[in-house]
């Protein structure tokens, strides 16, 4: 397997989200160094946390949708139902 086999359509979007989170995190550090109010800092930290969580969720769901599909694609309909339900339930993580 080469590195390129793990490239999916969502990866550029995930990279953008993570770079945005990186910028927000740098802002949080600057806010702390500048003795900004804790409420402002907490709000920015929440934004960073949400961005990272969304990036992780997108990555995992994309992996399940594409990589798992390659493995189970040839299974019968009844066997696929369990896998399809698993993929659906992960969207609630």
C-alpha cells in the first residue's frame, strides 16, 4: 500500500479545518499571554475543540465509508445490513 491510497476527497477539507484550529489555538495562547478575560479564552478554546472534533469525525466517517466499503463490498445483502448500521451509528459519536 502506498501513501496515496489513503487520500480521500474529504482530506483537503480536514486539512483546512485543522489549519483553522491551529490559528485559533495560537490566538488562545496570545490571549493568555495578554491576560485576556477567562471567558473570552474559554470561548476560543471551545471553538478549537469543536473544529478538531469535527475534523476527527469527518476523517473517521470517511474512512468507514470508503475503506470499509472496499472490504465488505462483496458481502450479501443480509451481511451488509449490520455493517451499514454500524457506519450509520458512528455519525452519532
